[in-house]
């Protein structure tokens, strides 16, 4: 009897978390290089407590994981020479205080010492594993399709672009950064675009329809709980009334 | 409901986006104005089921965990330093910078400020000053008997005096460059001051060592592009609406919960 209540509850808890994921996608609809996520559910099978009826199985809902959509976001031209978008596979290597992190957000700046940094001030690494700095009198900074950085004073290095075996197995740490213990592989077909940024790949139509679906399933799970409650109340009333 | 506060961060971010865009549009005809762009990043993540942890004693690992993001934040509102168009004003004392660099002006407090808006005037005592009356540094004195002022590409100011054929040099315009232009602190009135983020200024001669050249009789217009601002405004407005919709939906879910008896 309580199973109906608990199954409904497991559904509602999963739905509330699904809603949080959808809300996060929609909140990040304008975030540079944001990758949308979809919650995945599975049934959690449990045999009924009563051994006498082995065919009665109940399943709870459980959220097992998230699928990250790694599709490229649309390119937005900004005209800023330090904005770099990656089209296709790959991540930039960023040196943070907590170790090397990866990002597809190519919104870079020069800091007060002329070094290429992210908006948080972390260094962007080249394939030599070092930050890159420009002298005061260097002009005409260009970043080629393959990541080669050159100025009016010649070639200055190449941005490190790496890929991983399983991009799903990367942890988001906020600030558009990813963390992973996987071995990094230098990317093969690097296609960078200078003066542009990769937009968020959130599909607003999909998210809105998912949201409607979640709201409705949440209400229907509520209905289930309601009815189970009514059944129990009736049972108590009828069985609890002493025979006349 | 987490989704309520997540959507609220989204609405706040888009509101700021619209504010930045409206400031850009308001400054479409401000000389030397550089457009700004709000840059967003995702907030922290809550790990409900951590990716890569063991899912059994046999060493199998969770291939994709459950991470719930907590919304969006503004990472930066950066200034895009692309060159504005050069507008021919035919005014002898309008000077545009083509390329990198800022004019250095002295504030009444004695501090230095930097500007790219080069519409200069002559003060009562013959000094070259900005529209607000702040002196250009180093000071350039135009004698009252001068009938013509010529400013060369490399910033040399020459005047022709009444009754003389040869012109004489009265000063040299210098430009300041910064390692990180986006790090300058805007004071309003087209002025900026140096910060730790921008680095100290390097003073140079125009058209030398990567410093831009100066053009007499021109003003640099704002680099705001109306079409791109309006399209960004549309996306910002729609994103705001969508976030508001998430709040409505979360509210609906919560009202369902409150109706449990």
C-alpha cells in the first residue's frame, strides 16, 4: 500500500531534479560555449516485500546520469581579436590555481603584463604548456585556423587544443571550465575562428517542451499519490467502522 | 524548488545584458565610445552522483554522473576595442586616433586620465583642452596670433603665425598605450583611468612602435553597430521571457505539492 506513495514520491523527486537541469539550461541560453544537459532515468527494480507473490514487482524511478549534448553552439562574431571560437572538437587548456582545466569558452583578454588570460585571469596555455605573453609594441595579433598565434613580429606560438576519449566523463566546475582525469590527446582537425565566440547550444524549443512535460508528469505523479491516499482513507473508514 | 532560484539567476543575467545593450545604443553617437559586451558563465554544480566513482566492487565506474547546475553568472562586461569609423569634421582641432593609444589629459585633481575622444578646443590661455576644459598632457600652447594649426600623422603640432611664411613647431602630441585596454576604469565623460588590471601606461609617439597615428580634422565615431545591438537585444529579451516561464512552471509544480492533503 505504501509502495504507491513511495513510487510517486520517487518520481516527483526525480522530476524536481530534472526541472533544475532544465532551468539551468534555460538560464544559460546566452552563456558562451555552454553545453546543454539532459537527465537520464532508469527504473530501480525491487521485488515486493511479500515472498508469496513473486510476480509482483515494483519499480522506483532513479536519475542515473546526465547526457551532455556536445554539439557546437552557433558562432557569434564579436570583432574582439582575443575572442576565439573552436568549431568541431577540442578544448583550450587553462592553468588555474587548482590545476589544469579545460574550456571551450574562448573569451580571452590580455592582463596587465600582456599575457593571454581568461575572464577569471587564468592563463591560456600554448602547446608548449606555457602561458603566452605579448610585448607592448606588438600589433596585429592573429590567431590562425590551427591555433598558431602570430603578430607583426612573427610567429609567437600555438594554442593547445586537446580532445578526450569520452567528453561525457568530464566534470563541469562552473565558470565554463571542465575537469577530467582522462588522458588528453592533441586535437587533429583544429578549426579556430578569431573574433568570434561559440554560443550556447541550448535549444530553447526543446527545453520549453521538456519543461511542460515535466510540469505535467509532476502533477500526474501527484494525482497518483492523492488517489493512493484516498484509497487508504476509505480502507480505514470502512474497515474501522465496527459492524452494527 | 531549485529551479526557481536558477531561473532567477537567468533573469538577472539577461536584465544586465539588456542594460549593457541599452548603454551601447544610447552611446551610438558618442565619439570615441567603445561598445561593451556582457559575458556569461555557468555557476557552480552540485554533484548528486559523481562521475567516475566506482559503481561496484569489481571496479566498474559511473560513466556519466548527475550534476545539477545552479544557474548563470556574469563573468565580465568587456569593452570591445575595435576601431570606430573616422568622421570628417573639418575642424582643425578634432584629432582621431587610428590604431592603439589614448590621449593623456590632466584632471583638475592633478591625476591623469585617458581618452580617445579627440575633440579639442583652445582655452582662454591658449592651451589645448578637452570639451570639459581638461588640459591635454603634455601641454600644447597655441599662440593667439596663429592663423593655422597643422597636426602631422606622428603628432607634431605646427602653427603658422600672422605675417610669417614658415610654420613653427609648438608641441608634440603623445599617446599612451596599455597592455590590457579592457582593464581601464571608465570615469564617464569619455575618460578612463589606469588600474592594476590595465597595467601602467607606456607613453609613445604616434605612428611609432605599434602606437596608432593621429588624424587632424577627423573624430573617431563610436564602434557600436546598430544591427548587432538590436539582434542581441532580441535574444536577451527572449531569454528573459523563457526564464520567467521556468519560474511560472516551477511555481505550478509547487502549487501542486501544496495541494496534497
